[in-house]
C-alpha cells in the first residue's frame, strides 16, 4: 500500500516539475524574443550601422527575394538611449553582376571553378531615424 502511494506522489511531483519547467521555458523564450526584436543603441549612427550588419547576415535570404523583385525595403524597430523609439529603414538591391574568370596557377591547372562565374553586387542602404535625427550608412557588397 505504501509503495502505491509513493508511486502516485512521485508521479504528481514529476508532473508539477514538468509543468514548472514548461512555464519557465515559455517565459524565457518570450523574454529573449522581445529583447531581440527591439535593440537599444547609444546613437543613431550605431543603429544605422546595425541595419547594414543585419542585411549582411541575412544576405542569402534577401538574394532569394531579389530574384522576384528589383529592390527590397524593410523596416526594423530600435531604441536610442535617452530618446524615444526609432526605426531603421533598410533598402537592398542588386546593382550589377561581375564576371570572375578562372586564373592559371603556376604548376597546376585552372581554379576549381572551371572557368568563370558571375558574382552579384549588392547595394545596401540603412537609414536610422529618431525624431529629427537621421543617419545613413551605405555599403556595396560583392557576393
């Protein structure tokens, strides 16, 4: 009889612990997602630079979207310390393609690319706007 009660107590305790861990997991995920979506910067210039960094880290995803559209525009929320909210306006477009040819290497054959391939040239423009303060950072990237 005591073994049956101990088993029921163990099952109830493990159920309570599992529910507690699930709640803790949910709260932590919500907390980190909310802090990740709106970053806080010390200056408008830093926010604009962060927009370019964001575009560079997601360039392959943007490249797929650029196959159907000539330009991508997106907006990211942000905050500046001591000020109200700001926003980062991001514009990405392909401005051209560069042909890269294989080169002969002494003592070997041509590069493993087997001749030539094209590489896209992207223009990334990030504008951070907070009140009457605006900062623009542009980058040209070949990838």
